[in-house]
């Protein structure tokens, strides 16, 4: 029995020693494995630090506070998958004109982002052109492009400002005549294309609808026009080739055309600085300078002709009014193309008056850009023509559709202007009867 107990004890001690030895080996292996993992982790951290330091100037990490993901595939689909005709139908301009505009305003739109990757300049220009051409609401464009409503609003305002700042001088102001040679060229174009001599342009205005502006009853009264809606006034001078050569926008819709024009800098330049040259054209003993054609709401001056407003007109006066009215049709054609291509000017805009004014000036610039580059407008978009037949609409329909101005007539005529108008009346009547040409 003693021997068996001794053997049993020895066996148990052997088991205990073997268990301790196995645990000691296991612990050594575990510590060695942990040490290897630490070494591997330290090496990876060192490599990551070296990689970050080596690419610190080449890459930039952006922080974003955006909760919803941004959809940036709209422009890529349009640019790469749309045909040229569909692209122009969407943005109202061709791809070449799009690239031209982008090259002129790109340096003003490029900027460094603080929190995230910025929207590309091409994407911002596409959003602006879509807004101006289609006239859709900001919410619709935001849902389509994956941006916020406030972001779309800011993009449109920023791009419109860049278009006006960078292209107004070259695309609008340069067409305004500044020398005798340019005035003669404008006069010749007006006579050849619209059969009215001695005129270098025509002036007219139209309403730009907007929502009820803030400011109480007084502000609402000023912006409520004679056509019974809220608007601001766009007044412009158009040459014989449908180009806008001068424009003023922002006066409340209840303002009279004569008051608006007399408050502009152009009126002061013409009346006080005498920027229109005296070309010395003699008509029946009267010296006729280059004139602007206007309607009965404007005052009659030596440089601004208006039709006769008598209750009973003589045949000679009626024929003169017909010729002057035919010459002023160039403004209706220009406004028809402007509002037909850029539908933001035709529908009621939810922006404030300042935003509508900036958008209208940008549309004028884009209109001249398209004319200068030969980017024609479809007849379906031209509001002066019936889309079903392609024929020219009657004048009353055009003016009503374009929401053009129809202010009360004024009787403001200087004696010299009366003599000039009477001399032209006699000249036109003699030419009409075939008795001679002056």
C-alpha cells in the first residue's frame, strides 16, 4: 500500500510539473507573439507617417459636414451622352459657346475650399445656364443636381455676376457707337434692314415679373404695374441686328418710361456731354443728327424721335408713324429672342428684385454672345413667331406675350425736334409718291 501511495504521489507531482512547464512555454510563445505584433504595428505606423509627410504638399484632406451624399453624375451624363442638339436644347447654347463662356469666367469662379471639395466651375456654369434657360425653381434644380437649395441659389447669383463683370464690356458695351464711323455704320444698317434712315437704334422697355416684394404697401404700390402684376422694368436700346447695345434694369414696374430714361446716365451723356456726333445730314433745310426711335411714352428730342400722337393724323403723319413703327420692330424681335431663349425672364421669378436684375443683365450678355458667335435660336423658341406655323405673330400679340411697356403718352416736344420730324415727314411722303429722293 505504501508503494502504491508513493507511486501515485510521484505521478501527480510529475503531472503538476508538466502542466507548469506547458503553461510556461505557452506564456513565452504568447509574449513572443505579442511582441511581434507590437513590432509590426510600430512599423506600419512609421510607414504611414512617412507616407503622410511625403505627400503633405500633394494631397489635401477635406472635412465635410454634409449629411446626405452629393450626386455629381448629372453633368457627366449631359456632357458625354447628350447629342449636340439635345445639349443646346437643355442649356440654350452650343458646346462651343459653353466652353467660350467658361473660359472667360473661370478665373473668377475658382477658389480654395475649406471644408470640402468645391463644385467645379463647369458644373456651376451648367446650373446657371439651366436656371436662366429653363426657368425652373431652385428646389427642382437642387433635387436634380444633388445640391442644397441655398447652394444652387448662391451658384446662380455668383455665376451671373461673373458673366456680367467679365463679358459686359466686350459683348454689350463695345457695340455702343463711340465714333462717327460707328454711328454711320449703325445708321446704314438701320436704313438697309429696317428702311428708316438717320436712326442708329431703337429703344423700348418690358416688364420682368416677380413675386410680391417686401416693404409694405408703399413698396407693393411701386412695383405693381399697369398690367396688374408685380415687376421691374428692363429698358434697352437695340441696333439693327437685334443686339442690345445699352440696357438699364431695376426700376419698379409702376415707373413711366420717360422718367426711367431721364434718370439714366445715358440721358445725361447725350444731353449734357453731347456724345452723339453731328453728321450734318441736311433734309429739306433742316440738319438731322443720328436719332433713336422710341414710342409715344418718350419725349421728342433732336436725337430721339417719337410718333405723332394727334387725335386726327394727316396721311403724311400716318405714313411717318408707319415707318417709325416698322423701325421700332427690331426691339420686339430682340426681346422675343431674349425671352424665348432665356425663359427665366418670362415667368414670375421667386427671387428678389436685385436677383432678377442681375439675371436679366446676364441674359442680355448671353444673348449678344450667341449673336456674335452665330449660335442661332430655334424658331420654336422665338416668341415673335407662332410655334405651330412658324409665321410672324401680329404686333399686339407679340407685345402682350413679351409683357412690353405701354405707358401713357406724353406731349413733350422741343421746337427743333418738331422741325426735324416735320422734315422727315415731308421726305418720306415725297419718296412714297415717287417725286424725288433727298
